[in-house]
């Protein structure tokens, strides 16, 4: 194999890898007072830069960097699909503890809760796209917080496909 063929193959592999793991453009949550996350803070598998395509009967993973502006003793998941401005909780995820999914900044060691203000953490989780979910365009709302407010929150357009 020629050097140019090898380098071309490496370039294609690198491009495919970056395409599968690229950061996802996210929007701030309208009612959240938490600091807005940037595209480099959130990575969701199978999400193009501007829209997530989620296939039923698959599992998607999420990784999010967060820096809480205050201490949090506990962290609860607020994960919803918004269809025609109607929020619908994702069964099995909405209202559950996010603490088991909190890692250090590098995302290597599980640290759980409590979270300290100003410290960077990595949230890692996966979610199933159940076969009962309708094939529909929606907005995904992903918040982590407590009764007093969010540590982090974002929204992203998505489409569930068969």
C-alpha cells in the first residue's frame, strides 16, 4: 500500500470518528438561571451538530461538562421531550437521581454528589429510545438540578425515527 493511500485512509477514519463524536449545538433552557452550555460542553451520540436523529430500539449516550454556580447536595434529572410546546417526561429518566452519573472533570472517576460551586464535573449517561416512542420531531430538554434551580440545562432539536 502506498503512503498516500495510507494517509488518505487515516484521514477518512479520523473524519468519521470526529463526525460520530462531534459536539452538539445546544440551546439554553428558557426558564433556567444556570449558565448556558456551549457546544463543546455537550456530546450526544448520533447527534449531528444541529439536530439529533434518534432511532427507536437503540441507545444514545450523553456526556456533559458542568460547573455549578452553587453547591448541590443532590442532583435530579429533568429529562423531557417537548412536542408542540407540551413537555412530556422521558419514562425511567425524569425525576431520577443524577448523582450516580457524575464524574470528575476528566470523566474518569465517579464522584457522585455533593457538587461544589465552581468545580467542573462530567455527567455521563445513556438513554434508550424505546420502540413505543412515536416517530416525531421534538425538542429534548435535559436539566440537572434540585428544587432551588438547575446546575446545568440545555435543549436541542431532535427527531425520533423508526
